[in-house]
């Protein structure tokens, strides 16, 4: 069988999925178990890190809103340095590294320095969290398209393409949008969205601490505040949210559903 690692240093950009370790790919688990160094993000769960052997070096490079352990430029340089030392490096990111994970930026730096790399995709938060919340992203009766957007842009604003977010028969999934939720709801209604449009915010999706709060564009900011939701959260907007009550199958230790 072909060995998983080459003889020279290499960086493996690995998606850890939305949180539940059993949603990781076999390739991801195999690489974690044989890594020299694992550079991991804030959204990587403890259960996922349990696959890392004790002898492997662990480097936390997590980012929270306005709180960065390492700047992105420092992470890029670190990956290059570790690989040039001949180490097998797993760069572990929550969800999928190519969907709002800055994976492309990191690979550009590796490519510029001639560092070998491989990408191992993961279950992105949109599909993993929505599945665990019992909310199909598409449905013939409700949504024929799905739009992924980030609620936290590079400059810290949430200046989104609002007209594209209010189209009919569409599901909108917002990553990292908890802090800007009042403004997002306000702007969508200001651009023509129905104030009664259903919306769900899911905290800790796929984990035992998962919580789901549902409401409408008009009521959601206050309901999220009352529920005390904390990041990481994923926001799902669209008529498909109506299906949550009947399709929710996952029973975590804590669950909050407001209707």
C-alpha cells in the first residue's frame, strides 16, 4: 500500500467537519494519526483532536472575533517553516478548508515557496449543521437554490450583497454572523425580505451541546439575545426552516427551540 506521507516535508490541509468526530473522512483520520505536527483552529473539537498521537506536536492557531492567537501571515509562515524542516504537517480546520476557511490563502503561500501540499475536504458547516438541525438546505416546495455567505468580512464589516440575499425560493446560510445578526436581519427586511421569513440559528452544531433557536427576521435578534447563544453559530434563513419542527432528529444534551 502506498504510504500516506512522502519522504520530504509536506502540508496536509484537512477539513475537520462541523464538530462531530465521526463526520471526518478516513483520509483525515489516517493523516492525523501519523502527523509530526498538527496546526489547528478554534473550531476543531476535542473529539477530533483525540485522533492526534501523544508524540505529535500540537500548535493552536485559533481565531475568535477580535482575538487572534496568530495572525494569518504568521500562520502562513509557520506552515512553510515546518514543512521546510521536513515535517509532515496537518493543518486542521473546522468544516471544509475551502469554504470560508482561508485554505486558499495558505496554499498560495505554500505554492510560492515550493512546499508540497494536499487538500483533504471536510463536511462544511452549512451541510453538517443543517442536517443535525433537521433543516434541508433545498426542497422542491421551498428552495431551489442555496447561497453561502460570511457574516464577517476581512475588514470586520458585514456589507453584503443584500439584493442577492432576498431572492425568493432560496436558502441563505450565513457563517460567522452571530455578532452582526441584528444588522443582517434589518438589512434583509430593508431590501424587501418578508419580516415573517423563517430563520434558525444553530450553536455548536452536531455536538452534544447543540442548541437551535428559530424565529423570523423580525423576531430573531431578540430571541437569540434571550437565549444567550454564543459562537460558533450558523444562521439559516429561508422557508426550509419551517421543516425543523418535524424533521429534527438529533437530541443533544441541551436544546432550545423557539417557535
